[in-house]
């Protein structure tokens, strides 16, 4: 049975699509338009109880949230080398970056784009300048977060940077701008923005 990606091209489900494309696996797009409130219908809420996109169905398995979908795909297709192997020293750093992408980087980026100034430490995440510093340190000499190996962490962190650029955000960081350019130049790279 082919996996099904519940997808709206004007949503964060672009991230899951990018990961599936990088893994070069067969999947079917199930158009789920936010403007039509398709993500709030009872049949969809059985797949993703939060009523958000994306969601992935693989037989009886249902996965929601981009980070979870990316980790699932990387683990289901280990031959694609989209994650360091379990038991390797790099695995901990990979898991940390996957969680960092949604727990710190994305909310800090959102605050920056919406020009929200607050005591971020009380909200649980850092500010966007500090988040960019962390990603630059993790990127090192690149070209990707794990050197020459492109991983799901690049999908998660990179998609935030691509969205930031698409919404007119300026990074003022040549190293990160070059990273975005490399990601978007990938044959399967997320082209939004």
C-alpha cells in the first residue's frame, strides 16, 4: 500500500513532502486544503487529532508533525542515509537537532517574522539571533549539518530558513544564506520561496 501524505501546498506540509521526495519513495498526495477546512473534518481528525497539517498514513500507521514524519521516513528507509544510524555517536546530535528545529528554532523564527518581542525565556525558547548562532555553530564548515551527509535535520532546520526567506525575512548571515541556496539547489529541495 502506498503511503498517503495529507497536504496543502500553502502549508507546512511542504516539509514532509520534501522529506518524502528526498527519500525517493512512492507516496500519494491527499489534497487537504486549509481554506476548505478539510483539516478539521472528523475523518481527518481521526488521523491527526490536532487538526493540523501534515499527516502521513502508512498502512495502519498514522504520523503527524513534520519532525515525526521526517524521523519515521529516515528510519523506515535507512539505505537512503537521511539520519545517522542508531548507536552511532552522531545519533544524539541528530535527535537534538530534530527537536531543536521545532522546540526552539521555528518558534524563534516565527517571533522574528511577526516582530514579537517578549521574554522568550519565559516562553521556553530562545530569540532568533541566538537560534541562528546555534545553527551556524552546528553547520560548521558544512555543506550540511552532518558535513557532506544530507539528513532529515537539514530538512527540518533548512525548511525554517527557506520559509523565513519566503516571507521576506533577512538573515544577514552569509553562511546561512549560502546554506539555504544549497538546499534549494538540491534536485528534490523545497522550492517554496
